[in-house]
C-alpha cells in the first residue's frame, strides 16, 4: 500500500521545483492531488504526465476566490481534502536600501498571505474528514538572518509563526500543522541568485552541496502521512546542517 492511499492533497506551486517533486511523490504513494500554480503550461503538462490521480488548477494563492476554487476542486473531483502543502513562493534579492515597497508587498502577498489563506481554507474540509495535515514550506531564512532577503525572510519567519499558532489552535480538530525549512535547493528559484551568492551559500553548508527537490518532497511525504501522526507545530530544517 502507498503511504498516502485514500488521501486527497492540494500542492500549491506544484508545476516545477520542490512542488513538482512533491506532486510526483504524493501521486506515486497513492494520493489524489490537486496541483495548483500560475505556470499553466508546466502545470498542465505535469498533470497530463501523471494521469487521472492528478488534476491541474491555475491558482494565485494571494486571492481568496482562488482558494475557494482549489478546495472545491479537491472536494468535487476527489471527495474531500486531507493534506495541504503550502509550497508556492517567490524570492526577491535586494539590499534593504534598494528593496522597493512594491517588491516587498508582492513577496508578502504570495509567501505570507497565500499561506494564511491556505491554512484558513483547509480547516472546514479537513474537519469534515476528521482531521488532516498542513505542511507549510518555510525556509532556512525563516529561522536565521539572511542578507539581501529582507522581504523574503520576513515572510518565511511569518510562516514559521503561523505554523505554530495554527498547530495550537487546530490540534483539537485533528489537524496537524508543521513547517519545513529548506536550505539551498537545486530548483529554478535558486536561479534568481547570482552564481557568487549560490556558491557562497554552498560553501557555508556543512554538507557542501545543494539539496535536491526530492529530498524536500520526502520530508513533506512523512509529514503528510500518518507516520507523523503525533507531530504538530514542528519546524523541520532540511538544509545540510546549516542550522546545527
């Protein structure tokens, strides 16, 4: 049996990178998956490749109506919602002096507001199923200071805090809420860094390499599955030892 047999999941930002790795692994382990993203072509292609167990929906996670559509899709197509992976996120590199308000607000809308809306939207359908698991993808930048990422870090610290608050509030309903804190992962997002910045991050990682998207997906699978049934409010670094 698959580790997610009988479960229905929403994975945001699932068209590429960590999200795509999570969608592939969840489907392989028996889940029905609603893959959401603003990258329509990539999302549709992945859903078509993986077959009937995966359906694609264009979703802007900062919009309440898009969250309603995502939950409705999970419920109407697959019968409910058991797992939410709040994976969608954007990165903006800038010194504080050159970090515009518009860029700051854009990062907040996707990375912070999107996670808040996702947690809120998942409560009712998960309660209807007797519980569930919410996995928030934060970052190493949500546990420690990082230069040139003030907007991104602010949102990832917010995700860490929201995870803790939601875990306390939702435990009574059997809804578990945990966060994953990736380090330097080999995904398209890392391409927004300069080569020098990426090289510096790898040098300061004790394992001296970037992580692979599948290494994050495997931790997300554990947190989504019943194997982690007594875990809630945990902040799990997956960063090659940076936070040791």
